[in-house]
C-alpha cells in the first residue's frame, strides 16, 4: 500500500511540474510546396512589418502554448523550426490569447495561468537568394 501511495504522489508531482515547464510549446510547420527543399538556414529573422524585398512564401507556421511560455519563447521556437526548412525570415500574422480556467490545485503554485496563446505566421525566403537556398538536384525553379 505504501509503494502505491508513493507512486501516486510521484506521478501527481511530475504532472504538476510538467505543467510549469516552458517547453510545453507546440509548434507546427506546413510547407506550401512539399516537393521544394531548401538548405537549412544559419540565420532566420523575425519581421515585425511585411517584408519590403521580393520574397517567396515557403511555409505556414504555428506555435501554441498552454500559458507557461511567453511570446519570446514561442517566437524563438518558430525561428528554430523555420531555420530547419531554410527560411530567411518569419512574418508573424496572427496572435491570439484566451483564458481557460485551470482546475484550482493549490500546491501547484503560480503556474496555473490558464492562458492559451497561439501565433501564426509565414516562413519566407528572399527572392534574391533563392538559388543559393536550393538543395542540389532537389526542388524546382
């Protein structure tokens, strides 16, 4: 009986601590042309305004947080995902936050925000560098 109680306490504490973890950001990338492949980018910037240079949209991106991570962490996660697919920049287009009341569990503490944040944007490659991004023998002009 004591082992079962100890296991239950450990499981509940683990779940409580996991809920406070900033790594609870979920991100997704949907490439607009699945046949186009680009070299990973060493530098991806986040644009606050629409780009003024000619560009090509390569993916739609989204990041969601259960309220334990802020906007900087979410944008950084999006940047890392965009680098993997070769994006020069991310242009966030839509940011929403809503409150979903969590169950009140006093011993969890202040991480019970209940705020759900969602950011959507596009990953782009600048047209003047498009040829340099293509993987050899993959994709098309």
